[in-house]
C-alpha cells in the first residue's frame, strides 16, 4: 500500500481563519501607529535639542511599514491555506465518488 498524506481540512481551515485574523490585527496596529504622533513637546527641551521626536517618528514609520507588510503576508498565507483546503476537500470528494462507483459495480 502506498504512503498517503492525510490532511485534516477542518483543522487547516480553522488555522487559515486564525492566520487571517492575526493579519487583520497587525493591519489595525499599523494603522494606529500614525493616529496620534508624539510631538517635540513630549520629549522636553533635551529631546527638542537632540531631535528625539524626529527619530521617534522615523522609527514609528518603519515599524508601521513592517506591521503592514506582516499583515499582508499573513492574509496572503491565509488565502493560500484556503486554496490547499479546497484542493484536499476536492480530492476527498473525488475519492468518495470513486468509492461509490466501485461499490456499484459489485
């Protein structure tokens, strides 16, 4: 008997939904980073002299971009996992049809 790969499509489908939800959450986090930027007054006189607010803004923008990209990647992965589920569900349907045809011939 040949070795076969068995895929739990229910579990995989649930996992795809979790991955999509995580992607959505990262997208929301990325959006909230720019919602209320800190101004120079938040860092006091020394912060103003050292231009801390500008450095903070650059770092926040980099983080926002990384979060947005991570969210996109997770949503894309979720879509691909959904395609895997469809593929294996289709295979199970084909196998079941084949079994019914075989049983009908007996």
